[in-house]
C-alpha cells in the first residue's frame, strides 16, 4: 500500500510539472480540457502498463541485492548453526546417559543394602 501512495505522489508531481509547462506554453496561459484529459490518460496508463513493470524490475533488483547475503547464509551461517545444534544434542545425550547411569548405580546400591539388611 505504501508503494501505491509513493507512485501516486510521484505521478502527481510529474502531472503538476507537465500541466504547468503546458499551460505556460499555451497561448492563453491557462490549462485546457485536453491537458486534464492527458493527465488522466497518463495516470491510467501508468497504473495498468508501467507500474507492474517497474515493480517487477524493483523486485528483481532486490533479489539481486540479496543474493550475496543468501550465499553468505548458506556458506557460513547455516553450517555454524548445524555444528552448534550437533554439539547441543551431544551434550544432552551425554547428560542423559550420565543421569541414567547414576540412577542405575543408585538403584543397585539400594538393592544391595536391602539384600544385606535381609541377610
């Protein structure tokens, strides 16, 4: 929506300049009906013919500008994230194994104590 208002503002500024030039160039120095019709026709033509092409070109230019950033992300950031995730999962697995070994050892001691107390 913001782009639409920017386009309208640019077109309005151009229309004022064109009408001012045309009025100055006319014999009476006043704006004529055909000048207003030309501005309206220009606005319609811009909206239907020129604006989509301008926006496609701007999108293509933005894509070209962002391509190096995507390459940097793919080559540097994503591998670093993968290494970090792998290290975190290794730490979690180690902690889990350590905790389960501790629980198993504690259970063995409890069983041994109950066996000794029975004997």
